[in-house]
């Protein structure tokens, strides 16, 4: 059980919630603020002044006053009417992270919800009740309205949820878990569906997966360098210090460690007629390092957003209830677009390394398509084509979503962020990246084997041993799809990078 302090939750904690299914609760220090804001909303609901979403309708209907006795019905109607999602159900780890992010937002004490709302979310996370949330329907503007409504519906005993591996009505899931649905008070429905938690959860998952891919790419890039007998001169630390970019310096340093002690490298320091390697070998620190910097920039944005109050209106510290626009997910959309650019470029330069290794005109003595008997065997010819397909798909998917907008809600919400689209496509992109890097690992291991009796470095040999535990060397042609999938999984899990000791904090 993780205890989260709203405003101070870390990326490591958020990643643990997603990867490990860790249950969470709010630190007790959050409760006074939650109670104070709930009291302010309760008073406003009984007052004569119009307060948006408390005693008025929503969006374009904000001018319609709602009687105090209709408060609960107003909030329930809001939730049910907004359950308009389509598409595939969000994966359970992602939905749980979304719930935890909503808990953090409410915990800032500005949303006006009663403590029992927080307690129910904590209970759902602790007992494994996960709302079924369709992954389409948000434009990332007045909050991720449809996805969050599907989340909130389960809290009312409506909608659908997953419990112990079974999909069932939301009310049944709560009952089986020993939880009771809530009757919403003033503004509580609005607090639950206003916010960026769907987009932020998916963007964070994209970030975590991209970072794992980045670690894998530094390793596979070093493996490829040894396979083609590339030079380590471009990794000289002073080159990178003279430019000064943090990521570039870090990638070069890790690559130097990975290649240190390689007999292959030492064998061609003298007498090698090649003056410079192609960019995909020589410029790895500049490209992968720039991607690292971009991912860290996006991480800072998403960490801020994860700890933010993003619903509307908000109860300020002096008790004022003020309408604003914190639900607009533009920061998340920008961050997701940055992650997409980084993922696409990490994969693009890796794909060129694959192409280099299978091309006998460029691979410095390796056989065509890395097969010992080319002609009779095609070797890794089409594995390289697959990486080209994945790279091309990522290029298309990397087109920015944040520059798109369309008016919604009768032009009340006339500029939207498209953060949900920006974040949702990261899952496919990261899977594509892992596929490219998995093929690169297979090709590089094959190429290094052709350099025998010369051996690569100890870290790279450890990675190859991990790969070889699941994927045999290529001899005669065979059915390759399972091998590619296994290599992709080794990259996706981080096991290959771990085997080589590539440790890199986000």
C-alpha cells in the first residue's frame, strides 16, 4: 500500500501503481483541506448565488438554476449522460492509474468532494474493483469527460467494472468487494469527470514505456556498433562536453561502458581504412540523447499534472469558489506529442542500424542478411523489412495531435487539446519501438557471432546470453515470428537492458 501526498507524489510511485498494481491511499494531511472545501460547496448549494455546477446546469446550460432538492439527481444525471465512450476497454493497470490520479487531484482539497468519495476510490483500488472505461470519446478539454464518467458511474453502482478477472455490472462489482455505492452531493459528479486523469494516465504509461525503450536502444546501438566493427572515437567524452546537452553526454558515457573491453573493438583500432561510420552509428549520442532530454522534459510536465487539481470550479484557500480552465489538457497534449517524437526518432535511427547490418555493402564483412549461407537462405532479410514497416507507422503516428481542435458543446468548449488522442497512440508507438529494437538485438547478436573468435564486451555478452536463452542463433531459415515477438518482449520488459547493466533513472 502506497501512501500518496497530493502535490508531492513521484514518478516512481506512479510507475509502481501502473506496473505492480499497488494499492494507494491519501496521506492523512490531505483530509482537512478536503473537508474544508466540501463544507464550502455544501454552503454554496444552499445559497442564493449561482455557482457553476453546484446549483446550475453544465456547459451551455450553466444559466439554468437547479433547486437544492435536485442536487443529487443533477449530479447523477451528469454522470450517466456523459457515459458516451466507445472503443476498447482501457487495460486494467491503466484504469487503476487513472483512479489513483483522480484521487491525487481530489486530495489537493480544492474540489469540494466529501471524504466518502475519496474513501470509495481508495477502497476500489485496494479491493480490485476497476471500472470498465472505453478508450475513445475524450477531446481533452472540459476534462476527459466520457472516460471519467465511466469511472464515476461505477461509484454510483452503474456502468461496468472488472473484479477478479470478470467483467460485470458496476454495482455487482462493488457488492462483491464489500463496498457500497455513493449518492453524489453538490458538485461531486463534476469534480469526478472534470480533469485530465485519462489523458495523463496514458501519457505517463507512454513515458514509462518509452524510457524502457530508450534504455534498450542504448544497448542495441552499442551491440550494433560492435557487430559492424564501428568506431568508439565518436564517444569521446570531450566531444559531448563541448556541446553540453545532458542526454547526449549520458548516452555517450553509457555506450563507452558497454563497449569497454570489447576484443572486436580493439582489433580494428589500427589499420582500419574507414574514416567515419554512417550517422546511425556515429551520431547515436546526438539522436538518442536528444530523445532522452525530450522525454525528461515531458516527464516534468506530466509529474506536475499528476499532482494537480484539474477540475472546475475550484474552492480556493480563502473559500471562494471560482470557475477556471484547469481541465484543459494542453500541457498533457504537448507532453504526449513530445514523447511521440522521441519514440519515433529512437526507432528511426535504430532501423537504419538494422539496415546497415543486413547490407553486405555497408556491414564491413558480414554476410548478406546475416545468414551463413545466403541465397539458399534469406536470413534476416524480411525482419529488416518489418522494422521498416514499424518505423514508417511510427512516423505517421508521431504527427502532432495538439495542433488539432474542434468546437464542442454548442461552441462553449471552442478550443480543445486532443490530449487523449495524443496519449492513446503512444501505446502502439512504444510497441512498435520495442519491435524494432528486438530485431536490432537479434541482428546485432548474429553479427557479433560472425566476428568470432573475437569477443564483444562483458556487458554485451551478458545481454546476448539473455537473448540466446530464448532465441537460437540463425542457421538455416526458420519460422521467425515467435523469435521476433520474444525479442520484442525482452526489450519491452527491460530485461535485455538490465542484463547489460544499463541503469538510467528518469
